[in-house]
């Protein structure tokens, strides 16, 4: 799908904004706090149903307003007739409107209300933010979230299994706490154990498949590999750790404890980039992961994902900037539609054919 048009109403700092996008490259220019990241957040919401940064839905509704609306027109990449565009819409509220309690999020396709699981996936996105540069050296939870974000977009089975697993995990942890306090018997764990094993096995298998799919991309990755450190879940392991889990009050094994790291071959040695990699090596590895994410999404869905670059070029050295720029300005059939945000236009941006949106005005 290609993003043609986006309308924002009472979203973040935007009162009303209508934006048109180039099918190949759109550069969004604006000072800090002008709303560049907010714009990408809105696009991400339309693709995934979630924000990549908001902890509460209320944060995304403009101060003093009750409802925010995000609407987009998208068309299939092979079609040029805008009359065949699909309209995607997300409404966000504070939960109360005119004294009545209402859902905080609503989704619609061509005016027809949809459940989140039926709404997401119509558009796929890959986002590259400055925060992603810490993926290799960040916490295991950060890396698990990365895997979940990649796989949930392109695999509905994974998304359902993840939601089911997280609910079962929350319930089981509460029961472990009750058992520790003598308020429940250990036999109550059996049902939740089976749910965790069923869904956890699916998560592990699909995470492993993604990691096994990582290949050389645009000349990158010849010396790189990802090591998947998974926490296997089974009846045997749950029984083995049951005493420790009751004492701790939470589940100690399963995919919620997974991690991965990136290694690089240096001569005859292998080094863990999180510990021994230079900043440049770590950033190159992140670019490699993002390029693989694009490829995996294309192979899984048959559609080229929309690439969102949130002021990332300013965070990279010249060689890595050129690598990204060559990707987004290529003329191959797999070149993604790209939206880049920046505080100022680089020489490459000025000389490359693109559509520019200037936010250094009122929004």
C-alpha cells in the first residue's frame, strides 16, 4: 500500500492538518517541537493500531479537546486510480465524552468499524528512530519488544498468541503470589501452565524463524550474526522452577525472558557487539537489522512496507547516511515509499527529487 493523504485533527500539537505524500520520497522539515515525530506516530498508529511512544492514549489527544481523529487514504502500489483508495481512520478519546464512558480507541476502514486485529496489517511500516540505535546495548525487554513489533505486524497468528500469552502470564503471576501467601493451591496453575506452553511455543518458533531469516543486505551482514537466547517453556521446566516461582511471585521461564545479541566475526574471533563493538559497528548492525526487517515484511505480506525515518540521518556518520540514502532513492521494484523527518535539508535532500513538507509554520 502507498500512503497518499493524511488528515490530523486534534492529534498531539495538531489542530487540523492535511498532508499529501509522494509515492516515493517525502521529506518533512521542521524545527524541534514542530511535530515531526507526531506525524510519524500518526502514520504508525494507522498501520499498527498502537503508538510507538505514548504510555497513555490521553497523551495523543490535543490539550483541551476530547477526541482526536487520524484519517488516511492509501492505494495499492500497482494502482494509480485514486478513486480506488482505501480510507483508514483511528479515533482517540479520553474515555469520557459528554459525561458518557466510551472506548478510548476506535478503528474504521472505509467508514466501517473494525476490531483492532482486523484493522492492523492493511499497511505495514518499518520505523527507524534515534532510540533504535540503543537496541544492541539496551535492555533485553527492549529487544523482545523489537521482535514483537516486527512479527505482530506481519503475522496475525503471532499477534494473537502474544496477546493470549501476556494475559495468561499476568493471571499466573497473580496466582503465584496467592500461593505464596497461602491463599491458593498449586493445582490452580495447571490450566494457565498449558496456555503458556501453547502460546509460548508459538512465540519462540516464530521469533526463531525471523532470526534465522536474517541475511546479507545491501552488502551488509557478511560478518554479522544474531544469537537467539530463548527461554524454553515446557511442563518439565515449569515444574522444575515452580518452588522458585512461588517464592518470587512471578514466572521465571518462557519467551518473556528471551533475549538476543549481535555478534561480529573479527578475524578468527567472534565478538559480542553489545560489549566489544564500537559505536559505528553497533549502528551498522542496527541498519542491517532494519534492512532485514524490510525484506521480512515484504516476504511475509507481499507488500513493500512504508519506511519511516525519524531524524535518523543526523545520528549517523557519512558512510551510513549514504547507505540509507541509496536505499530510499533506489529505483528497484522493492524500494519502499519513505517519509523522512529532518531539522534541515541536507545537500542530498536538496538535489534529490522528492516532495517536501515544511512544518516551520503553524499547525
